[in-house]
């Protein structure tokens, strides 16, 4: 009869350190900067590639407030994708610092 070979016990993973308020603020600033920079450029390029419609353009008022609307959209997208977009970049950034 073949006996199974006992495997050595795996050491438990160390508990994740609790983030300090400074780490939380740093992460929030990083997420805001990375998201706003990337998605801001993306939104700007998108707006430049689309021509103004012939009949339904809001004129000067739309041109004035379009950038504010774009900024709010960029902030929303940045918040919604923080874990998948800026989170891994923040983790790599913190590894370089240690």
C-alpha cells in the first residue's frame, strides 16, 4: 500500500497592516490624481474628435459649461473605477517606497 507523503505545514500569511490615516489620505490623493489625469485626457480627446451638431448645439453657454460637466463626469468615473484602475498603481507605488 502506498502511503501519502505528509506535506510541511504552510506558515500563515501575516495579517495585513491596518492603514493609518496618512496612508488613507495618500491613497485618496493618488486615486484622485491618477483617475483625473487619465480620464481627463480621455474625455478631452473624445470631445475634440466629435464635431458640434448643426442644430442642437447650445452655443456659447454650452461651450462655457462643457468643461465643468466633463470634470464632474471624470470625477465620477475615477471614483467608480478606483479599485480596479488606480488601486494597483497605488500598490506598486507603495512597494517602491518601502
